[in-house]
C-alpha cells in the first residue's frame, strides 16, 4: 500500500515502515544463510570455504546493483513527495531503461574478467573450481537481480515496504527448498546452491511485477511513458544518473573494501576463511535492524525533500539516530555473550578452532557498532536529499582506511589485524557523513527561509 511519509508522526511512520524492511532483510539473508548451512554441513569445510572466498565478490556485484537502483528510486520518491504522479511514472521507465543498459554491460564485464578477479583474491587452488562456478552462475542471473532490486526500490520509494516483503518470504523459502534439491537430490554441489539463488530471485521478480500490476494504479505505464525524447528526456536521465552513479560507486567502494579484506584473509588458509565467512553472515544479521531503519529514513527524507519540509527532515533524522544508537548497543551485547553459539549454528560442533576465530572477530567488531549505526543514518539521509557525492567520498575514505589497516595490521599481528580494519574505517566514515549531513540540511533550511523572507518582503 502506498504511504505518504510527508504527514503524520515521523517516528511512528519510520517504525512501521522499517519493520517489514527488517523482516524482508532477514529473509533475504536466507539466500546466503541457506548456502552456508547447507553447503557447510552437507558438502564440508572446503565447500564452505569456496562459497566464503567469493562472498565479498558476490556482495560487491550486488552492492553495485543495489546502489544504482536505490539511487534511481530516490528521484521517484522525490516526485511522489511533490505529488508529481506523471513524473513518478516517467521516473520508473527512465530507471528501467538505464538499469537494463547498465546490467548488460556489467554482466559482460564480470563474465570476461572473472578469472582475473579470483586470481587477485588469492582463492586457493583446492577450492577454486567450486568458487569459480558459484560466482559465474550468479553473474549469469544479474539481470534478474537488477530488476528485482529496481522494483523493490521503487515500491519502497512510494512508502510501501510490505509488498517486497511478501515476495521475499516466498522466494526465500523456495531458495532453501531448491538448494536442498539441487545439492542432496541432483548432486550439483556448490554450483547447485548458486542456481537456487538465481531461480529464487526470478520468482521474486515475477511476483513483484504481478502485484504491482494489480495493486498500484499509479505505476500503470502506457506507451507514451516509454517514449524517449532526446531533447526532453536527456536532462531527466542525467538527474537519475547524478544520484544513481555516485550511489553505485559508493557501494562499489564498500564492496571493494570487503573484497580486499577477504583477499588478505584468504592468505591465512581455509580455517580462517570459513570462520570469517560465518562471522560475516552473523554480523550481517546483527546489523539488519540498523540497516532497515536507515533505508526507512531514506524513503522518509526523499518524500519530505520533494515536499520541501526540511525541518521535518531534521527532526526525523535526529530521532532515527537515537533509535539506531540503542539498537547498536543491544546488538553489541548479543554478539559479546552469544556470538560463539551463533557460529556453531553455521559450522556445527567439532570445529572449535574455527568457532574461536569467528567469535574473536564478532567481539572486536561489535565494540564499534555505535559508529556503524550512525553511518546508516547519515548516509541514507544524504541520499534521500539527493546528495550522493558526500557518501561516495566518505566511502572512498573508508576504503583507504580499511585497506591500509587490513594489509598493515595483518603483517603486524596476523589475521587479528583484519578484524580491526572495519571498525577503524567505521569511525572515520561516520564522522565525515555526520559533518556532511548537518552542513547540507542547514544550507537547505537557510535557503528556504531566505526565499520565504524574499516572498514576504
């Protein structure tokens, strides 16, 4: 259901919006969690290490898609906030055209250079074949992933976080069933898990498209919505790209930083790879509430930006920041006391050395969740304002800090050095983003007040 986020209590609106997002994100993690549990327990540690070794590359690819589609949807949300419904439909078609063109080029690039990427990542020979086919199958299904993320982003931009949730629940359950079928019954091994992921995403696209056609009259597109007039639509395309490309670059930088850390981690052997893989999956789940609230804030800010309600934006960001601080402290305590138990869910008992390595990572990183929580708030607020360059620059700084720390500290203190790389980068990025947000919102408020004074005087 479409929701107008420019009216009503901000905290209540964001909470109701973020809960379906949180549940949806949990189910989306099932794509990866199912892989880890099924692969790790059925096929063994080497198979788990194969999936884990290319997981950062998987996330990098998906981060680029998510960044681009979320950036395009910011314009859709702003048009909706301004009550420009023709602009909403035009934004949808423009986003679809741009997304299609980008995904074709990106898929070809990934397929051609995959061997070089895996070589750069130091993937061990013992797990190379499984790792290669897993990631190549994922790349083959990129068009499916792109259009699911675009559909979900557009629907959320209109204030509806429930519809993507329904599609994800069905697709996630199907993913688990297909992974078991392909691995246990068909004996496809690690590649079977990747096939299950792609097919499940395809179901999500079909369900989302069908539901939009029935329930979203505002998104019913006509032939004229698809006509591209170069003189008229060039500026509109550039507007989408000005937000979409910096967000894609930002997510690319984040993915590259994880990729570099994984490359360093791979040099320490299968046990550390398996431990790092399990720990990252657990951390992704632990940070989902913070991520979900950040995404809810982005939709809230985008609509209110379209309505030019800057004081309302500032109030909403302040409250969202306080809520995320509370969540970060709670999750840090969970990781501290029960992190080891969660690791055993992924890899089972009998691998206590791997469990200890993974728990050590969770303990170290959780101490810095407070800074990570603020990254999600200020980054999404800036993106909702259409200011994607500042988050991109902050991400570039995060990449440099994370990469330097990972390489330098790994030489000094071994794999423990890798564990400190993320937290060091979080501290730096959160400070840059906070400064960027407060400067931006003050500028908008000042300009708005100046225009009001001029109109009255």
